[in-house]
């Protein structure tokens, strides 16, 4: 019973992780001005422009840390690799949807577009992702998430399982720096060819945003771990297995 609850909970966490990851890739094509009322001039005298994916992607690190704490490194890595494969699968399916010709009745639901061609153009503007964006996103994701898991367990061993807040923040802050730097360097630097000084400013702003999220998500990590342990009736999946044996 205890082991069954542990597996059920892991399946839900895995599903949530994959959904958030895939959605961050899909919605991330939109750029927005962050905090225009609070910081109209932004940092460095320029407006703060970020991708909407940054609003949901940090949730993947929260879920990874919860799984790390209760299920261990192997399960966390499994979740990371599964998310990677499912993201690639979603991109393939999106490309298939883009290639299918639109029906003449398609614009009837949105008459302001006027034609199939206009609808197709609007559809492509949302779902078409440049190859360099995919490469940057997937490379940064895989490296950063695996690093997050590794650093989390390093701190857990070092503190003998105490101070969850330390390994949560310590692992996320380092891995988010790697993720942010790798993504913008590959995408904006090598892909688009923007000036490195401008890219550096974007990295700083995006990382500050992620640092704030990392600090704010700590209570949710504690809450998630507590609820999960209470649900499975054990402090860890290893203890759950022992109780079943």
C-alpha cells in the first residue's frame, strides 16, 4: 500500500513536470516587458524584456528538488530525461501539425483572420520554433537539470540530510545560472548574433528574476515534501520500500 502510494505520487509529479516543461517551450515564444510600472527604465537604463517561458520554467526546478528529497537521485534523473524526450516528441508533433494543410472552413471560427492563409500564418507565428532556439533550450535544460540534481544531493550528503532550504536554494541558484547563461549565449550569441554586451545584460536580468523565484519557492518545497511524505507514509521512497517488505 505504501509503495503503491509512492509510485502513484511519482507518476503525478512526473506528469506535472513534463506538462510544465512542454508548456514553457510552447508559450516561451512570446516576449513581455517585466515590471513596467515598477521599473519603467528597467536595469542598465533599458526596459526589461523577458520570455514568457520564464514564468513557468522555474517550476521544473521546484518539482525536481521535491523528487530529489523524497525519491532520490535516480528518480530525479529519470524525470529529467523523460522531460527531455517528451519535449522532443512534442516538437515533432507540432511540426506535423504545421505541415498539415488548413481546411477552407477553418477561418469561420475566427472571421477576423479572413482566409486559410492568414490563419495558417497566425498558427505558424505561434508554434514555429527556430532550430537554434530548440538547440539552446534543450541543451540548457538538460545540463542545468542534471546539475541541479547532482548539487542537491551533494549538499544533502554534506549536511547529513539537514537544512532542506540550503540544498534547495544552493542547487537551484547554481543550475539556474548555468541554464540562463547557456540558453542566451547559444540562442542570442551564436544563433542571432547579438552584441555580447547586450546578451550579458539580458542574462543578468533573467538570472535576477530566477533568483527571486528560487527564494520564493522554498516554502513550497517544504510544503510539497511534507504533503508527499504524509501521503506515502514515509520520509523517503527507500523507507516506503522497507515498510512494504
